[in-house]
C-alpha cells in the first residue's frame, strides 16, 4: 500500500500501475470535502515520490464515482470574504494540478455519477473511461455558483468553447453517449467493465501506442483558436446564456465571462481567473439562497424518510372522482408504478378521467420520453370503475370530488363503510380536515393529501394531519406521495393549511394596491421582475378567479382579524362579472390561443372600467420597492405565523413548500430565507413602516423576538 487515508487509498498493482481509489469511509457516496482534498494531496505526494509507479488508474469504491463537493461545508466557507474563498478554490486547484502534473499516464474509470468536483477530478486525468450507465455534468449553476476546481479552464480546452458553455451554463447531467460525442470522455464501456478498460488504456500508454503527454499538454496551453473565432464563439454563447438565465441568475453569465477571460492564458493563470470569479458568485445573494435551498431540500427529504418508516406498504391505490385532479392523480400513481382504481358515478366522468391520463401519456410519447408499449402499460394500471367491488386490497384511497364539505363528507363516510382498513385522504385545498373527519368512524385513518394543479408538474403534496390522525396514516401518505415522485410536506390542520394560508395574504396585498390606485399590470410586471413566474393578477387568472374568491372567503372566516376586509376586492368584481380567468377565457386579462393552442394573455381595457368601484384613491405610479414590500410582507409574516402556530415543523419545510407549491423565486430561497436576506431587524422595521395598512403587515412576535436577539431563521 502506497497510501491509506480515510477517503483515498493508493495500491501498487502489476506492471507498475497504481490504483488510486476514492472510498470515503462512513459515507454512502464519495464527495469532495476538506478531508478528501487533503487525502488526495497526500496521496499525490506519495505517488510523486515513488519510482515504481509507471501509470495510475483512478477508481471508486462506491456505486458512484464522486457526486461533487460537500455542500454542507459551503455555508461556512461562503461566509468568508472573497479573497478567502478564492484562496480556498486556488488551493484545491493546486492539489488537482499536482495530480495532473504527475509524469505518468492517468486514466479514470467513471462509474455512476461524476458531478461537479467529481467531473473536475476526471478532467485532471489524461483519459476518461465511462460506464454506459454513468452520468456526468456540472450542476454548480443550480447552486448559484460555477465550477471552481478547474472546470471552466479544462472543459473548453477538452471539448471546445460551445460545448463547454452548454455543459457549464445549463448545469445538465449527461449520459454516456452525449459525453462521448462531445469528447469529454474518451471511451464508453459496459457497466462494470470501467476499471478493466481503464487499466488497458494505461497499458497502451506505457507501450507507447498513445501519447498521453500530448493529451495532457492541451489542457496546459491557451485555447487553440484564432482571436476572431474565439470572440465570436464566446459572444454567441454569452447571448444564449443571458437569454436563458435572465438577470436573476448571474452564475452562468459569470462562468462564460471567466472562460473568455482565461481563454488566452496558460493553465495556472487561467485558474487564478476561475478562483476569483468563483469567489465573486459565491458571495451573491443568489448563491446563499440556492445553497440554502439545496440544504433545505435535503433536510425535508431526511424528515420525510424518518416519517415514512412507520408506513404501511402501499401496493394498490384508489381515487374517488375522475375530474382533472382525479385523472391527474391516477396518471401520476400509475406512471410511478402504483396501480390505481379510479371511481366515479357515471361512465362520462370516467371517460374524462381516462382521457386526461391518455392525453398526458401521449405528450410523453410525442416527446420521446416513452414508447407506445410504455403508454399501454401505464394505462392498464388505471382501472376505471363505478363500483366499490373493485376496491379489494386497496391500501390508500384519495378523495378528489367537488370542493364542497357536505359532498366530501358523504363520499368519505360511504367509502369508509364500503372499504374497510384502507387509509383515507382528501385532496382538499381549503376545507378543514378536522371538519371532514367528523363524518368518519375512524378519523385516525384519515388525513388531507393536497395535490397541486397540474398534478403531473407540481412537485408538492401537502399531507395534512388532523387532530385525530394517527402517525401511521401520516407515514403511509408520505410514503405514497414519495412513490408518486412528489415532495411531501407534513402540516397541521388550519384554514388554507400552509400554502394557501400564505398565498392569500399575498393576493390581499395585491387587492389593497389596486384599491390604492396601483395599475394591476404594473404590479404584475414588478413581481415578475422580482422573480415570480407570473404576477398576482395573471396568477389569479391561472388559478381560477372563482377558486380564488372561495379560498379568500375561507381565509377570512378562519383569520378575520387580518384576512377579512372592508373594501370591494377587484377579484370579487371579476367573479361577479363571470370572468373566471383562463378557464373561461377572460379574467383580469383576455386569453387567445397561440400557435401551439395554449392560452395567450392579452390586455383587456374593459378590466379597468370594471374595477373602478374597487379603486378608492387616484391612480398612482408606485415605486417598484414599495410594490414589492406591500406584496411580500403579508406573505412572509404569514409564513412566520405558520411556524409560530406549529402548522409547519421547520423553516426548511416552510420555504420548500413555497418553492415546490407556488413557484416562489428559487434564487430568493423562500419567504423565511428572504427575510434573512434583508435581516430580521430590518424586516421588522419594514413591517412597522407599512403597519398602517392593517394587521397583515404587523410583525409577528416570533419575528420580533428573533430581531431583538439578532437571530435569523437559518443561522
């Protein structure tokens, strides 16, 4: 054994070939934490001083190669100043350089995932052999940063400018065929044969059949492109990236700038550019939020994993109601491998549900995500029925009938009587779970399971615990949601649960702005620029004005002190004039079909005439900051109240629910992280500034307490 560390070992094999193996002890995957980097440095020193070593094969002792850097270390690292972060990146690059500069052929065997720093390690080798089931890529931009272990320097020198920009700026994970096509790997072999193929390639280098030094030299030199060609390539790439990333995501743009600046430099100077650029993006608000988002996502998954351990096995499911939601739930369950019975009261309704599932599957086929045989298999896993006789061996039943408490109670009570032993869940967006449970003999077997529309696209499922809901019921529904490919968040029962309880104060902020003379289109534009996929008026049209009015009434009944209002709401005016939004082609905006048959938003001047009774002040051109404050304060303070009232278990779960459920701007991290970005004390002062607008704008006690102690939600 040449070297043995906690993460890296080096063993001398036959023919003077050494095997450098990554195998981080105590972890299920390899990752580049501080300890692994130190191990690699020591292993490299040991190799450098060993005259017996003629070649090196790099392998992994795990099912994956290296998944990237240890993200848990980023929060502490990124708290440093730019100079310190750049120094850390440069020191890591020095370790990679020392390995790259070993004057022997080095071939890596890539199994499983090689992502971020894992792929950068592969690029420091002379040749790369990849298993056909493996995947490689640079996901760093999804964390608000870009590769900082040599990725922006080596990649364009290996695969060219265009490919490097695409791989780094998009953050995509790529399969073996694409990796081979662009040249980021040199060979693809059958899964399990990676090590043998890599050893063979080392032997070919040692036999003089392949010039490994020439291969390495390409990475050490400036890009071999004429200046004009180079400029055109980067300009074209930059235009594409700017268009796709937008102003709210600086990392992809900075990555291209770094590559362009370093293109005419040799490796070491180019890496200095990378390290400084990496440090710059690491200090952005976006990086803080998106790294936090990743960690929050991991925390939620960990919580759900613990919760699901108490689950019953879910082999078969059922859905009551074959409308858009019922059909969507049936599709998603069958697609992910859980057969499902879909019940309704007549054949026409069942046809609608099956048509919804067929339509979604046909889209997958047309996009090449599924073949006809796969479509047939999924459809056969959905069994339409008019009778409870088909409910044998059903583990979970999701009720998805009309949003009416009496009808839901009747259906649930009937189902409980007809089907013994199954877990019951209601896909309600507003109705109290405790209220619905009153109709049941075994409320312990009942909870809410709130899917978001469209079911196949929205990742969130709220699992709502009632007062009498058992832990086993919650665990089973969390397990079922995960089997469906969804991200469940467990919340306690209250009007609107978590997402709608937080969303409707945001809509209330919008209504008050219109009341006070704001142009609804200006509000939409400002909030879209803030990062929302659409502004509040447009969102209400998409959700459905009728749905919005109903939910607002539920909120007002539940929280009259802050959600009941004494003015004419413009949304109510839309409803009274039968302008329900996209569902009937007219709301705040008119909707026309575009070339693809999708609804296109068109300005309707009549809207301004209709909402005049709701406007009690003269028209005013509001400053963007004031619009943002008046829209975001109610949402953020209500999120704090949900945490305060124990509706949601943690800041991470609260933020992730908003990201998953309503498209809260990811680069802002969620409502609570957004408060942290401003500062708890500064946010309390912002609340105080607008407190005259009513109780929605008052700072909750939890927020005041954190501000007084200088604490944040994410310390």
